[in-house]
């Protein structure tokens, strides 16, 4: 546990760097505002189709309280395969725009024709003047999904399809202690139901060499309390401008709350956004690193740290979800974000990341797996600064296209 805490504290040592580049308005001193009017897809629609304006006494777009973005599409989903996705994101302010961050709620249901669907609902709510922050993550999912076993040196031939149903309920409430710094508590529940594989000869316990949460037909229920520490100088999580973000979560699962076993975990997430020069278009470098560790042998297999299973399921672009799993995971990603048009309608990104998990025999990091790619950005809603993100990622033996509303991090 000592090594885990030292690595987590090392990540949090980056916090002072974020404060240096943050001004009082939360936009960073390197961003130069432009007099060119901003445009989004709604403006493009109006220009092309010229809908007839209807007389109305209601509030105009500038006075709107909720900014919606809606995106129906067919694309790849975490875990592999194609699916039909409808993503709806609502951004809104619950206080003065100058002193209150943008809150958001996203609902992204998806399904395919091979018995797989998901109903994820996520929320990030900032109350007036950022005095309270309430975050939630509720999911109902029916899989199959692939797994490769434990460690960073598993060959692709080890891929095994696992069927199960999954229910998640995470909820946290944080209170502001000082500007940008919040502390709170929460509850986390993971329920994996009827875990099975389609293999007749090789079972999941055989593949993974892991005895907990792998038995055919087994249910796995984890329920625990969380301690949450947050430092966030961003004012918009959908499209962060220069600033920094750090999140630390300690989770304690106990039979007192219904958990099958007692187990502990920590999750430390640090992000930094740096503006490059005084450009009228976005010109930003973004850095992301997270460290995720469990402490004991009681952790169920499907709850072990795994690529693509970070808090927002955004890590590992260009890598199959679950491809690397272990008792500890460390992840690094860098992205260059650049505007193409001065009106903010179009932009692009270039990104690279690397993942490492510990080996089951010695619990040490040995293998690092790189991935990279590029993406197109189209302004979907200028009021909430929400982009439609189309990313192509690749790694050794794998490539994929992801489509999301909002930035990857």
C-alpha cells in the first residue's frame, strides 16, 4: 500500500503547476478573444435551410437556460463492435456564469443486434458559486464483452468473450473548502450478474488464473463508501480551456454495505491544459494521467483496474476496452487541440497515449503499450462550447473510430 500511495501523491504533485497558468476568470492568460462571431451546426442548418422565423415573445438563445446537444449515430462502442448510439447532453448554469461552473447531464443509450445494450446516465452538477458539487454515474448494461486475462503481455489469441449483466450506481457530494478545492463523500455499487463464457474447454478462471468473480454463473456485488478530493480550475468540463483538474477517490467496500467481500481501491486523476501563444483560434496542449490501484486479493475480476474503465470510459483511444487488466494501472495521454476556422466551427486534434498494468506474478509494471490517432472537431453547440468529436485511434493490431459529444478529457 505504501508504493500505491507514493505514486498517487506523485501525480498530485502536479497540482501547483495548474495554479500557475490559471487566471481569475478560469480561461488562462494565453487565450485571445476574437471579434469573429462564433458558429455551430445550428447556425449552419439555419444558413442552408433558411427556416422561417416565427414571432415569439419567449427568450432568445442568448437567454436560454439549458443548452442541448443531440447526436444519433452508428459507431463503435467501448468493448468493441458496432452499435446504434443516441447521445444527448444538456449543459446549464445553476448560478452566475462568472462564479458558477457549467453543469452537465448526459444520456447515451446504445444497442446492437447481438444482444448488447447499455443505458448510461451521468451528471455533474455545480450549485451556485460552486459551493457544492454533485456527481452521479448510473448504468444498466447487458454485454458480451472480450477479455484477455491479467497482465500486459497477453497475446491477442487469449481473447475470450464474457457474457454478463452490469448495474452501476455511483453518487458523490462534495463541499467547497477553498476556491477550486472540494472534499466530500459518496457511495459506489457495482453488480455483475450471471458471469459466463461461451468457451467449452477454457474457462475464465483458466484464462485469468484469478479465482474471485470468475466462476461460471457467478454474481459479484461490490458496495462501498468513497472519500473524494477534487481540485478543478476549469469552468467547462465539456470543452476545458487552460487550467487544471485533479481528482482523488478512495473506495472502501465492506459487507456492512452488502458487499460480497472487503476490498479497497484508490483512483488518482490529474489533467493539465496549456494554451500555446496568443491565437484567435484554439491552440492548446492537454495532458492526462491517472493511476488506479486495488489493495487486496478480494477484488472481483471485473472490478480490477482495466483500460477503458476509467470514470468516464474515455481512456485508451485506439486500444480495445479490457485489453490490459491488472491489480494496478497507470495511464498517460497527450493531445494537441487546434482550431481550423476562426468562427470556432471546425478544429482538429492529435493524440498519443500509453498504458501499463502490473503483472500477476510480481505486481510490477513491465510492459507499456502505446496508441495514437487524430480527430475532427465540429462545434455542435456554441452556447455550451460542446464539440462533436470524431476520433480515429490505432495501436498494434487494432484500430477504431469513436464519436462523442464533448472532449475525451
